[in-house]
């Protein structure tokens, strides 16, 4: 793992240093020493969705600082627009930023789906974390939405399920699955069943669901416990996940559990039953943030941790902070694509991104294609033990054999 990070650092540095030497140019869009790349941010910075937006903006600013530290000849300008969570505001902000000449845009999850037709019109690549999930089937050059990307590690599609499912299956042939009846929970359950049937045909999945407004889930968990399942996958976050953890404590069931990254929130981590603290795993999270024991991150990931904490005004890193690497990496990838294209033109950057080459970031190695727009694959993701700290950027990896 350290070798991967060291190689990744060298590749990023080489790409960014090369940027300063890119030619003197033909067109006015040619990338040259002293060039400026504008990246627009569109998302909720105020209102109920603001915590996510503020984290994403901090990651983007940290990425800009990283680029400028490693390539003094390039300047990254972040132009931000607060949507307050309103879809119509996201559309208007996207148009305005495109008119301002941004080379790329970053969107928070809720702002991404409504702007896709506008991105097609203005020909500016847009990135997000989980926002691509609801439109993924229509994304790609041969499909409807041609300028959509995701640098989210495990936030959408098969990559968000496979590491958690494989961890659960390592405990035995019967896996319990619980969701909170939300659109997210229902979709994840449907996809989990399909993936299990295809990849793990010998695994039996027993399923229960509960209303997202429920404060007690003991009835559903008792049924799953009585099924003889050795492990549990929970597709829920926020208040429903809190209800699930409280209910596990009530019935005294301690299965090997897989849960979403959000269980790394210190407030939720406190609710993990004592008997599950060594085997409960959460994620997915990029392997660049994982180790056999808590420790220091290395390479680009270590730089991200330092710069992100600075941008947030924090002193301690936790697993949830790794979501800032999604926007951080977008700043790096846009810069690397500009170097490859020798241009800061938005459409040229998009074409470079989908050319099939590799791009390096804190989350690892990204590869996109004409119809491949989620750049991190499942083999670069893992799960961590949320009951253990990761103060310097390395969370404790949950071993697949934990349930054996």
C-alpha cells in the first residue's frame, strides 16, 4: 500500500510539474506557465444540506492549494455559488459560471442531476460524489449526459456495494440485510441482491425493511437474528442508522456487520455495541486511507489530510473527512487533464479525461472512458473499523477473515 501511494505521488508530481513546461502555444487556450484554471463550485453552503457542501468546498480548496504548491506556475481559482439546496439555483449558477469561463465544475450531490442538460449545452465537465447515482444509466458519450463525472470512491453503483457485501459474506453463507425504506435504501437493496446472485450465488440473503421514521427496529432485527445469519448489512444513514444501532444494543445481537461510511461519524460510533467493536466494518473507503493499524497517511493522501484539516480549521482527522478527497481529487484531475490537452478549454479537458489514460489523486488511480464516468473501481476500495481512530489519515482496515 505504501508502494502504491509513493508511485502515485511521483506520477502526480510529474504530471503537475510538466504542466508548467507546456508549450508556448497556438490558441489562447493553450496551457502555459503562469496559466489560470477556473473551477466552479455549485452546492449548498447554507441551509440544511450545508455541512456536505462546506466539506466539499474545503476539499476543493485544499486541492487547489496542492496544485499550486507542486506547480507554482499554475493558479487555481475557485468560484463558488451557494444554492441553499435549491435545484433551480443550481441550474442558474451553472449557467453563470460557464459564462465566466470555468474549465470545470464541482457539484454537491443534490445539485448534480438537475444541471445535466445545461452541462451538455455549455460543454463543461462536472464532477460529484454520490450525485451521479440517480442518472448513472444515462451518463456517457453514447448516452444522454455527456459531461458528468464522479470522483466519489464507492458512492455510487456496484463500487458502493461490493466491498461491504464481500466482507459480510466472509462470515458465512447466510447474510442478513436491513434497509430503511428510503429511495437510497431500497435501491441499494435491489442492487445488492443482483450483485450477490451474480458474484456470490452460494450466499443466501434474508431481508427486512423498516420505515425511515421508525425509532425502534428490534422487530426486524429479531427476525434477521432468528434466520441464523452470521452477518448483517445495513443500508441506512443518519437517524435511521442511529435507530438500528440502538436496537442492536437492545436485543443483544452482535453479528459481523457492514455499514455505510456515515457510521464513522463519532456520534454514531459511540453507539456500536461492545461485542461488535472489533468486527463492525464501514465504507467503502479508498484503500489509500487504510492500514493494518491506525497511522500516518503517505504521499498525496497525506498532503490531502494536512491541507483539508487546514481548510476546515480542524486538528483531528476521522473517516468521514475522507469524503473531502472527492473534490480534492477533482482539482488534481482537472489540472492533469489540462496538461494532457495543453489547454484550459473546458471541452478539451473533458476529452482528455475520457481518453482512457490514468489520473492520480488522494483516493488512488482514476480511469475514465467515453461511457465510464465513475473513475475509482471496487478493487481500490475497502472497509474500515469505525470503532478505531484514524487521527493521521490511516484508518484500521477490517480484515475480510474477521468473521472466520
